[in-house]
């Protein structure tokens, strides 16, 4: 039998039972400056719940009523990635919301110190963003996204708790004034918090060594001067596209960050789709759109072009090819048709890819070309006026680059092959501008330099095109172009040529046809890009083009200027061949020279 002293000692060691109204507080799950969460037991039902409260009481009865209205609206949200609300109420002046945890632990409890693998982190983040976007579209902001407010089940499903629980001044002001501006600001803060949470998922460590995401945000611009970027060395490898997405989400420049949950969600979903084991890579982003809207719409004047084709009964291949090449959509459509596995397998088994419109015309015949022209979507397809103008400018730039490449090509190479390879190096850009017009506009904005906060300091450079496309689409623009080209049936040697020479590496000196053609096309595209720079930078950029390619392609500054000044209406000078005498269809020799030289 124990002594009274032993009983007193045991009682002292037993933790006191704490209550919140009728609910027994079991353990604290987490707290921030705005909210706190507890695991509680409800004696009335015998069920364990997750209890979330604001850290600050509403200021008065009117504020309490606004809070209750907001959480009642939140409790009616029905989404698989939002936690189900069991009860809302007020206890001793403290408002609360109780959630059904469904045997889930919080993200704080489940997240290992090494972080989680990249695919898993992106999948978790997309779940949260789907729930968050749903709440935003219902006019509600979360206002305190924290890892302890994320419920994670054993099967990897996440549910977000705490929507509208924090007493948020911006949200209250929005309810009072009816202004959407404060709601938008609160939603943008949620998206920034999502970026900080993604950083936590990938690294396993809190950003800025601060567990409260709200405090991290307070230390970022514009309120603070800290920077949150993924370290180059992490316990779990982070692929470059996902790194670009995570870093953009917390970028120190406000203009570079994601504005909406859907925008960040689309970038992550794009990367996940391109990485999916189901195959298809970046092409999965485009399959449905390609099927319904085509690769590109017919260029303006498509009806007149089709009428001209209909009148060319006795024309010549070169004349017809000039007409076709004036329309990028028709040129690409003919390449797609003749390089598809079904056509090439049936007609020219064993031959290499078709890289000239003249040969495509010979294979399809005039009637086939007419049908292809009439099947194109009329300009500008689904684009609005702004998107159509942007695409029209890009098409003109691509055509101009093609003519520059023709002017600078090494002697003896087929004019049309050089022209088409130059166009194909822009295939991804053209497709993105047509099928993802809003995303293309985002990419252009991210690439713009930011003005310096001080006049004496140089402007801050914008993102590279690759980094911007990773941050917006989750995949490289050139990878999209390569995926479409591969889908058409072009082989690896052609796919290598239609990827531009990276700006960070010098062109490889070689006498091989593939390298020379890739260099000629890359040179022309870089020169046209240089002309789009601010005036003080154009001369330096063009000099860099000459330094990179002049020796390999045997040209200097004068020849480059002459090529750039050539008129857009100048004929390509295709070699004439009778339309009634098509090119031979026997397999091409293996030597590259016979494929690319005139």
C-alpha cells in the first residue's frame, strides 16, 4: 500500500487535465502569431478533433460577427483537399473551428528533416493549391498557411484546415468596404506562403530558420530585406524546373512572384505531367489542344493562299513551295503529315525524315496540299486581339530569322532546309504563344529587366527564357518544341539541330552538316533576338553573335548587317523542279551531305 507522500508525488507528476469548454485539450499541434491548433477530445461523442483558434480575439461584436460569417462560409466549402468542418462556435469570448482529422497527422508531424522527394513535394503542393484556389475563388483567403494546419493521411492525401480562422485585418477591411483589393492582397499573401511551404517540403528545414511562415513573409520584401531561395545543395535532389518554380514563388521581386494559386498550380502540374511515368513528356500539355486547334492557325490571308493553290494545276514545285513557306502553319502541317509514322511507314519505309516542303509536295500531290491548307484553323484561331498581335509579331521574327540564316548559310546547303530548321528552332515558342497565350505573356514579363531602386545602380536582369518557362509552365519551351517535332516523326539527329545552341556554351566547331546547320539557324535566331534588345545593347549583342559564329560560318560584321537588312519579301530562291516530276521516293543515303546540300 502506497504512502500519502507517494500518492502526492504521483499526482504531481500527472499532467493537469485542461479544458476548452466541454473539449479536453490533449496536445498543442502548433502555433503562430495568428493561429493555434490543438488536438482535443470531445467527451460528448468520444471523437478526437482538431481545434483551430485565432491568437487574437475579434475587437468587438461587429468584428466577431464578421469572423463568424467568414468561417460559416468556409465551413460550406466542399473540396477533397479542404478539411471538413465539424463545428464552429465561441467559448469565453474565443471563436474556434473544429475539424475532423480522419486519423491524419499534421504535416509538421509527418515531414522528415531531409524533406521529401521532389515528385512527392510537388504532388503535395498541388493538392494544397487546389484547395486554396477553390477557397480563393469562393472569396475567402486562408490568412495563415502553416504546416501544422495541413492534415496528411497515410496514403499521401493532404487537407488544409484553418481557412478564414485568423483574425486578418485585410480580410476584415474587405468585408467592411466590399473592396476586392484587400481580398486580392490576402490571396496573394496565401500564394507567397505556399511558396515558403514548398521550400519547407523540398528542404525539410524552415526558411530563415523560422517555423512561423507568417514571420518569414514579414522578413521578405517589401516589408523586409531577406531572401528565400533553395540552396544548391539539398538532402533531396531538386530538378532545375522545380527549383525555378519554388524560387519564383518566393522571389524577392514582388513582380516576379505568382499572383494566384491557379498560376502556381499550373506550373507545378505542368512539371508533374512532363515528369509522369505515363510517357509523352511535355507533349501531354498539348495533346488535346493540338487535336482541336492544330499546331498553328493559318497565317492571315489563308483564304487567298488556298485560292492560289487551287489555280496551280500546271505550276512548278518551287513556285508552290514559296507559297507554302509563306504560311508557317501550312509548312508545319505538311511536315507533320509526311513525317507521321503512318504515312512514312506506308510510303517510304526506311527513309530519313522529310525536311523540305518541296519533297512533301511531291509526296502528297497538289490535291493533298490543298486539303491541308483548307483544314487549317483560320487566323487567329482562339486567340483574342492581343494574343493574335503577339503571335503575328513572333511569326514575322521567325520568318526574318529564316532569311538571315539562308543568307549566312555555308555554301552548298539547301536553302529550304536551312530556312525550315531555323523555323523549327522556334517551334516551341510559336506553339506556346498560340496555345498558352497568357503563360507566354507571363514568360515575357519575367524576362524583362527590373528597374533599379536607386538611379545610380544598374537595372536587375530578368529571368532567362528557360528559367521563365520553367517557372510558368514547369517545362522548357524548347522541350515542348522538341516533343512536338518528335511526335511528327523527326529523328534524333533532326531534334538535335532544332534545339538552339545554348547561350552559355560556345558552338562546337565541326565540319559535320548537323553542327553547321544548327549553328546557322542558332546564329540567325540570336541575331534577330539581339535586334529586340534596348538600343544601347544591340551593337554589343550583335558583336557577340559574330564572335560566336563568324569563324565557324565564315562571316563578319558586314555580312551580318547585310543579312539583317534583307527585305522580308525577298524570294528564297528555291531550285525549280517540275510539279509533274516529283522527287524520287527511294530511301535516302545515310550520308548527311545528300540530305542537306542542294
